[in-house]
């Protein structure tokens, strides 16, 4: 899964990128209009993985991950960077919103900045639609093809929605229509997390940020979430380990680094759940869309396992932890189940796939 990190200049976007990925990209302001891009990998910390690791003591522990693509700050009215292929291929957008005062930019205005960013996404999509409609019109004049007429009809409707300032993620589409426009990678169609970057002194107000900045209506939009973080505080937290970090977080009234919650919000935004595989070699979290069948979940581990799928041995995380990782005890209690290919894997389940691939 890929997350596209986006924001207006001086929102703290690149600082957040560094925190998410462990990178050290310079946070100096980008030149306006440059389509500079940085990529990294963010691990989705999951306390269940930590507990399973403690039980099985594997040689390797692998958390679920996101690829994060950091685009240069988008100035109002300058959308050149939005056409960058790697960014357009993102599965969701993480919009970093300035929610702290700045000497040059003044008081924070998250509602305004969210509106400005959404407008840029809508206009970028509108340009794509208009260019394609022009080409379709020319082609249809030469020869009327049913597929092109259908595409013209869909894009014509989307154009009206975009002209009405409606992001495409809020437009109801049939599965056929979704398939017909998938190749356009429309930006305003992608789910979006607006992450408020708070002043370090306002970290305690994070849970009330939606109400504080009047973002209730934004929070109700389709495929939209609002989160919060203080990048300055998170940079300090990242320098601490163990008990020192826990004590610092406790002083702030936080249970965990907010950066963990940001990635959890991205997970929820994309409708993902995790199943686990465990053993002496590796404990690993596997992200899958909610509602995934067992055979398809097996395919995330290896295509051969899906192809030769026989059964899935499944148990819950709580049951396994309850017997200190003993599969023998699970069997004795009848808590280890055999499921077929159409079984829907649920969040937190431990799966072992039985398969046989013939020669």
C-alpha cells in the first residue's frame, strides 16, 4: 500500500515524513512548483505483533508497512507536481495541515487550508477529464465506438461534479464505472486523512481539535478522516527509548506516540485489517482489505500458496495469547479451526495455510 503525503508549504509535511519513515530529508522549504519527490517505508506498529514476538522469540519480526511518497509543498494555484506518476499511484492521501502559528503565515486556519488543498486536487482532476474528453470527441467524430461513448458519458458526469467543487471520492459510482476510470488515478477520488499538525503546547487539545477548528462537516465527508499530531513533540519522542519515552508521554497525557495513531488512521481509512503468521523463523503482520477470503489472504504470503490452497488453520489472537502460544493447547480446547477458501479472514487472526502445488 502506498500513502501520498501532501500539504501546503511550511505545514510540517516533510518533518512528518521523516518521523514516519526514519528518513532525514532536509525540511527547508522547497522551491515553488518543483515536482521533487521522496519515498520511504513506514512500519505500522502493532502491540499484538510485539506480544507474539515475546511468545515465539522469532529470528525476525515484520510489521505491516506502507510506502510513503512525500511530494513537494503545493502552492495555491500551482499543481504541476500533482502529475507525478508515483504520487498519483498512491492508494490514499495524507494531508498535513498547519495547526500552529507561524511568524510569516500567521494564525492557523485548518478549515481554509483543507479547502484550498481540496480545490487543487479537484482542479487537477478536472484538467485530466477535460483533456481526455477533447481526445474522445475527436476520436468519436471519426468513428463511433461503444466503449468510447460509454467513457465519454462517465467523464461528462464527473466533469459536472468537479465543476461543482465535489471531490470524486464523494461521487457514487457503479463497479463498472469505477473500473472504467481506474486508469486515470484521480486524486480527489482517493481516500484522504487530514492530519492536523498542532503546536507543541496544544498537544493536550488533540482529541478536541475537530471541534476547536470547526471541522465537523469535513469529518463527515465520504472516505475522509481527521487526525492530529505535533511533529515537534514527536521528534522529541522519537529520540527516547523505553521507560524514558513512556514517562515523557505520560507527562503529555498520551498513551503512545501519536505517529502510531496516524498510521492506524491510514489503515482504517483504507479499510485494512491484519492477520498474522507466527513461528520460530518469523512473526509477521499481513495487511489485507477487510472482507478478504482465505485463499486470497494466502496469496499475500505467496502466490503458490493461493494456487495450491487446501485449508487454512485459523485461531484468534486472544485465544493464542491465552495459552501462551501453545498450539497443542489450542487444539485440546477446540480453538484451532480448519476453514475453506471462502472463509473471510478477520482482523487479528493467526493463519497457517495448508497447500499443495503439483509439479
